């Protein structure tokens, strides 16, 4: 991927995120909470797996 195309894609993604944050803040907050919940659940599953290996 060329550096120019990469810059354009990054700019586009940042612009889209800013647009969504400004135009739909409640839905954006819900999406972030959902993503953080998935990450927390995944981390808890990994911790449980590692604990079961060493117990």
C-alpha cells in the first residue's frame, strides 16, 4: 500500500469517527461500551484458561 493511500484511508477513518461522535454521541457511547465489554469478557476468558492450566 502506498504511503499516500494510507494517509487518505487514515484521514477518512478519523473523519468518519469524528462525524459519528458529533452526530450520534449516544450511539457512539453504546458502541464503545459494547466493545469494552467484549474485551473484558475475552480477558476474563484468557485469565480463566491460564488459571486452569496452573491449578
